[in-house]
């Protein structure tokens, strides 16, 4: 459908283009937007209205998904800022960071042989959560000062951390499957 | 609030007409219907005062019996008395073997359909038709009570239901002649029943342990908006497993090994009785009098608790998982709502309370809470609540994926993504002049396509022929508010839309439904055609009214003269045709008007986005 492409997701949600977002306002505005456009509001409307409402509500949700998630939000901000991102060809040259990633992965492997793997996973998760907080702060600082290339590097690290978190998640799911 | 329809504050466009709506809990074991009348929501009883309708349908030589009367015939005539068909909704013939002897029916695969039929003395029926009978009975009950026709219903489904199961439920409603406002997830319905009752904002967990399934959902409640944050569970875990655990204990006590299925059934019935007794008593007496086994045992609550400890633990693992998906901690949960018959078990209440660190809410009848929530939502959707402050935002329960090389699945939309949702993907052709391609869509979390649920094969045709790799085909997967998926495709450089043929893996085709509809109605073909024409006329008038009202509001602001004239011309064309056209001609004229106003409607929507956030309240927005 034709959506207002001039409008970016931040504007749609009435938020400034800023990494630190007012989460309460975001949730509130998401609800306001959905209250106006959700298909439930058109159950007695024409078929066209119903169809468009689904598309509009989907678009609002798409924006919500991106704004809500710090990693997606960071990537989106870089795009709004004019950077073309190509996920397949991006690497990080930061060796210290890479070393840490390898350590974390090893720790994760050790989890598999430890007596309480669930707790072990939680431990790594906490560590990673701490890391992502630091990276988020870095990203914000770089972005605000217009150091887009640095911001992009940090966003890359944020993505790495998220990927490991997802792997831990996956592993926990396996553990659950084993028990169930 | 309609998109095109505008009513100024204080000005009514039409004399207010009350729309009657009902909420239906279409359960595995029992079903219910509830309505809202004079501010009160109530489940409706039959003429004997029974609120629960056993989800059982008996096919006699000519008649079809539903509910208690059917249930009574089950022992005598098991093969013609169908129960628990919810378990086979949206399932294929090969899935049925996994249900084992739980459903003792005579299943038939048919050559020209993907939906298994059950052989009864009257005819071969699908689970969809059986469910339609249950829905008809409940809708009839509501209409009798209201003394009027229902304008629409909300039907509940388990949150974990996949696309095929949801589609089957929708098809059943269509066969029953019901207008479905919405398929609502059972836990969301329960949250509505509690939320509105308690009027408390916060994050709540809905723990639903039924006969054969376990569902856990986390919702955020904020000023009448119920936002599902994550949902999960286990579709083969429930009260039946507790019965089996007791059954095994009995056999162990009696030193029994292999037994026949009749004795097993007796043991399970006794087990279930004991289990339910233990809800109130600290011990239960088990008596079995069978030629192979005569026992009199006492089962202590403590022993029972040990027997089911693992099962309860499994449910808590799912709770942990869903919290993680919602990115929340246990202590963020302000309330835990208990739903489903098996949450009456004291150990369940105790362990769930321990896990979340708060006392679970059990004050609403777990059998009725889902129907009550559905009725509340149905009433809002019917438009009876002008302030319309309640809104339910759900998520996709299982990831949507497509099949890629080597039988692997590639995630397109992850589970727990808020719906409606749309995602696009770009493909290209790999042969010169290629004009068709196929996409296999599955649902599930596993890596191998064979471990996921197959939903449908989509065949795209009509791609403009180009050299290999030149075509850019954008395929859009969309999931609506019911959790139902659709696919569209377009070649981007030419803007040509591909024709799509859907081959549902486990669903009825449109033709099959049409045939069933015709079979199920005693009317002649002419009657059905007349009804379809009447429906198109209503839709045509609705569209014209909507366009008129929009144009008078802002037509000249948002459209240039040409655009305006074009819409008016299509509108006049449609109006002229209403009384003298066939159904097909009308459909086309409506489509034409829709096409010419598409851009206008989109502009209006974009305009209104601004107003929504500019502090005005929603009722004031001219959408
Ligand atoms: N008092 C009770 N104590 C323990 N279990 C009960 C009690 N009453 C009903 N149940 C169990 O609840 C299950 C049915 O729950 P229900 O929510 O109706 O299931 P479903 O939604 O799957 O049809 C059955 O396993 C039944 O034995
Ligand atoms: Mg239930």
C-alpha cells in the first residue's frame, strides 16, 4: 500500500530520532496508533477498509518492532542517517572484542558439561546484558557526535552480542526439550 | 470508527441499531456461548440449565445430535459419536496416527482432499463439519435467548493454534453461517475477563492447563489495551497426562503388565475421578471391578503430588521460556491468572504461585472465563460500546518459514511478532523466460522443514518473461489479526502482480467449502445465489455510503479535480448497477470503485496518523 514514506518510524511514533527512547511514550503511542488502525476497528467496514487496516496495522507493528529492539533501532538509525548497510559484508577488526567473543563461546560450550547448565546460561546472559548496555551507551555517544563510522562499528558489536544471546536461548530451548 | 465513514461528534449518521454479538469457546471437551446483555456478561444455559455443551456430535441415520444427548450415546455407539475433534482440526491423515487410540474413529483419506473424513453411518464428515454443528447449536442458543439474529461472533482458539488450525476454525464458522468478527486466543480472552473485572494495569501471566494442552501467555494491560508480549506452551501436556500417571500407579500397585484397551479405559476413568476428588480431599478411593483386575486402593494427595511433579515442572519450564521471550523477569509479573480445568489441582496452584512469587487468581470459574472474555470482545467489535476503549493486540504463536535448498526452513517472521504483520522477500528467476515459481510455507521453530507444520504451497504464475536473474519478484507474507497468513507477489521492475494459486496442505479448498455449504443448506441453488446477490448489494451500498461521506469531508482537500472526478464516476457507475446486475458484475464494479479510491484512502490514513498522536482523543479523529 502507499504509506507515507517520507515519514520515518520515529516520526510515525512521535519520537525524536534518538537512541535513548522514551519507552513509555513509545508504548503509549503504539497503542494510540493501533487503537486507530487495528483491523478490529473495521470489522463493520467495507472489504477495502479491512484490507487497508491490516496493511496499516502491520506497518505500525513493523516500526514498533524496530524501535523496541536496541540493535534494530541502532541499525535503523544508521540508515536514517544515510548509511547503506550490508549485513553480509561487514566484519569488525577489533581484536580485543573478537577475543572476548571467543571466550564467551568457550564458556558457553563448558555450560554443556556443567552440573547446572541453566544457571550457567543465566550467568553468561547477565554478563552479555551488561556488555550490551555499555555498547548502547557508546553507540549513542558516537551517533550524537556524528561519528557514523564508529557508530556503525559499535552497532556491529551489538549485533554480535545479540547473536550469542540468541544462541544461548537456542541452547536453553534444547535443554528444555531434553527434560520434556 | 470506520476508515471512510465520518461522523461528527454528536451527530449520528444512522439510527442506532443494537448489534447482537456472542463469544464462543469451542473447546476440546466442552463448548460454551456467552453474551453481554444490559451491561452483564453471562454464559448461556440450555433448556435443562447446563451451561457446558459437551463437544460431542452424534450422527444418526438422518438426524444430527449435539451435546449431552450425543454424549449419552457415546458408549453405545462410539463410531458414530464424534468427540474431541478439536484435536484433528487442521490436521492431515498422517497426523492422526500420533493420536493413537485416543480417537477411535474410522478415518478415511480421500483422493481429492487433504482433509481427513470420519466415516459415520450418515456420511463421511470432516472435523470442520463436526465443529460447525457445535457452533450452530451454540449460536442457536444465543439467538433464542436474544430473540434476534447474531450479527457476529468471536470464537476462541488456543494461542498455539497454527495457521491451518485457525483456518479450519474459520471454515467451520463459515459452514455454520456465522459472521466471525475475530478469532481470539483463549488466554487473551481470559485476560480480558479478568482485566476488565479487576481493572488493574500491569503485566499478567495467563496459565492455561486443560485436558490435553498447556498454554502460557504474558500480556501487558494498559488503559484497556491488552498487548500480548509472548506466548508459548506445550500442545501435548495436560490433565490427561495426570490421569495416565495415576493409571500407571494403579497398574504398578496391582502388579499388572499388558492389559486390553477396555480395562485401560476403565483404569483411566477411575484415575480421573480420583484426581478430581483430590482437589478437595486429602485422599481418594479407587475401586476397579473388572475380571482381570479387582482392586480397592487409596491414593494419598502426597503420592499424587509426586506422580505429577514432573508434569508441573515441565509447565514451569515453559513459563521460564516465555518470560525470556517477553524479555521479562518473574518479578515483573503483577498477576497470574489460572485457566483450564487442570488448574484446579492444588499442587499446580501451589507451584505456579511459588514460581511467580504471587498468589494466582482463581476467582473466576476456569471453565467459563474464556467464553466470558470472548463475549466482552464481541460486544466491543459489534460497535455497541461507542467509546471502544478496549483493544487486543496479539502475536504470532509460531514462526513462519519457507522451505529452502535441502529441506531447510528459513524464518520469515519470528514467533511472538505482534500481528498484523507483513514481511517482504525478494527473489529472482534462475532461467531465461521463467514465468512461474513455487513457494512452500511452513510454521514452526525447527530447522528441518519436515519437523515443521506444512501450511501451503503457493504457485506464482504470470511473471513477465525476462533473462535469468533480471526479474525482481517481491513476495509479501502477511498475517492478519486472526493469525491467518496470505501471500502476494509482484515483479518490481514491471509492477506486474503474479497470480497465486494456493494449495493448502491440510485445509479445505474454496470449492470444497462451497460444496459443503450447498449440501448443508436445504435451500435450492437459486436461494443461495439470491443470498449471495443480496450480500453484494449490501456491500455495494456500504462502499457508496463510505465514499460519499469521505468525499464530502475532505475530497477536495486531498484530491485534484481529475482524481475526484474519477472516483465520482466509478461511484455513480456502481450505484447505477446495484439493482440490475448479477453478483459477479457487482463484485467487479465494487472492485473498480475500490481501485480508483485506493490512493485516496491511503492519503486519508496518512493524514489521520498525525491527528492520532497530536493529543486529540481517538474518537475525534476523522478516519
Ligand atoms: N476438579 C478438578 N480437579 C482436577 N482436574 C480437573 C478438575 N475438573 C476438571 N479437571 C480436568 O480438567 C481437564 C479439562 O479441562 P478443560 O479446560 O475443560 O480442557 P480443554 O480446554 O482442553 O477442553 C480434564 O483433564 C479434567 O480432568
Ligand atoms: Mg480450554
